[in-house]
C-alpha cells in the first residue's frame, strides 16, 4: 500500500554553491517515491519540469531542484508590472505543463502549483515547475483554481496597456 502525502508535509528551503542554486523540498517518513516517474523525467528532457536529484538521509527524502538563473514566480511578478499577454502566456504554459505531463505517464497531482515554487526564466518567460514523483492527495482542479485566484486578486500588478 502506498502512503499518500499531503502538501503540508513538505518543507522547502534554498541552497546554493559555486555553480548552482537549488530549491530543496523535503518530506518526512511515509513518502513513497515512484521510481518509474523519476526514470521518465530523467530519460526525457521535459522543459517545464525543474531538473532534480534526490537525496535520502535517514527517513527524510529531499528533492534538489536546479533553479539557477531563474526567479520564483512571486519574485518575478513583484519586480515589475506585467501585461495581460505576459500573464496569459504564463498561465497557459502552466496549464500546458500539467496537461502535457500525461504524455510522459506523469500524474498531474504531483506538480507543486505554487507561486513560490514555480520558477521562470526572466529573459524568455519560460516556466519550470517542481514535480514530486510520489503518491499525492492534491486535487489539481482545486489547486489550480486557488492558484489563479491568488495570482489575479492578490499578487499581479498589471501594467496599463491603453
């Protein structure tokens, strides 16, 4: 039987070294990593998934996501006002990533759809999302709805396009 993990069970932090910056997501005991999903991501260059590696210390599993040269979505939208076209493009890319994951036999519930976890290349506006290859209880429809509401009502400042 696979343990199902709730989002509240994750801790996130940041680390960096001379060559890279990392978003570190750590889960305690009970996490069942789905090896076939790890292999699917490792063997395919899936552009919208943040590259990661896994480390296990005792009963804690940590996912190290490479975020070098990227900003979190919340940092990006705090730095400047964005246009409606940019905003729609970002939302479309997030939805496309979730939908396209099925082509790789990945579970849409495993994306961490959160403005602090999603990263963006500020030069290209290409988004990258953390994917936790584990049994997961999130309802992607509710998560995505809450995410969009939070972005539009609380976080995004739109530039005046007239």
